[in-house]
């Protein structure tokens, strides 16, 4: 999977589906061998990471409009080549340009 230096978002209103999508993305990006292993590196939110020193970020839930500073930092990390994958319910139109969106139909099997 090629990284486009954007925030990768798994878009789904269902939390369990978002988590399985993020697990699959972690496997496809080479951070884990199996979806079960990927579950070990996924955290609840980006606030569970040290955003100043992280090498990757896999968060199950985040609201892109919650904190402009945090969203800006996530985009900064993604722009420098760090894998930033978050699960969201929906993408606000103002944030679409910094996101690479994946929907449930992008995955043949979860």
C-alpha cells in the first residue's frame, strides 16, 4: 500500500467496523502480520500517543473537528511520512483535502 502523506481515515458509523478496517490497514501497511497482531498497536484515540515522538499512530476513534491543533499535528506527522490512521464517523467537508478516506466497500473482506 502506497502512503500519500495524508491522514488515512477509516470512515464508518459503526465502531467495530472501523476497528476491523484499521486492523486491515495496519496489516496492508506492514505494521502487523495478522489483524489480531494489529489490534495490539491500535489505541483508543490519538491522545493516547505521545504526538511529539511517535513513529506511527493507529487510533480507533477521533473527531477531526474536536481539536484543530491536534488535527494539525496529525496532518504534520502524516506529511512527514509517518503513518497516521484514525477511525472517524464522517469526514467534515473542510477536512477532506488532508484525508485519504477508506470506506467499508473498499475492503473485500474484514
